């Protein structure tokens, strides 16, 4: 008996967590700016994985990126 169907079901149901290094490849912000956005509630919260390791849910980061992509067209020169 193969475990492949069971593993496939688990992979669909479990959230994928990305590391700080992987996040940097997706989001072009500095770690300090990401932390500021998190504290302001404008970026997905990090998840404590271990004593010195954090991660982010990939789905939450992707959703955040989609909102940024949609909102970027609305920027104007009025804020300057």
C-alpha cells in the first residue's frame, strides 16, 4: 500500500510556511520594514517555529501581494 494519496491530502490541507530567506525572494522589502508593517497590521504576522526561527504562511503572503498589486494602480502624485 502506498502513502502517496495520504500525503497528497495532507499537503493540500496543511499551510506551507516559508522562511525569512524565502520571504526575501518574494517580497523586496528589508527585514526592518517588514517588521514595521507587521506591527502596523499591514503585513501577515510571522509564526514562531523554534526558539530562533520564524516563518510566514505562504498563502497569507501571496494574498498580501495580490492586494498590493491591485492597489498599486491607485497611487497618485497627491501624496507628494
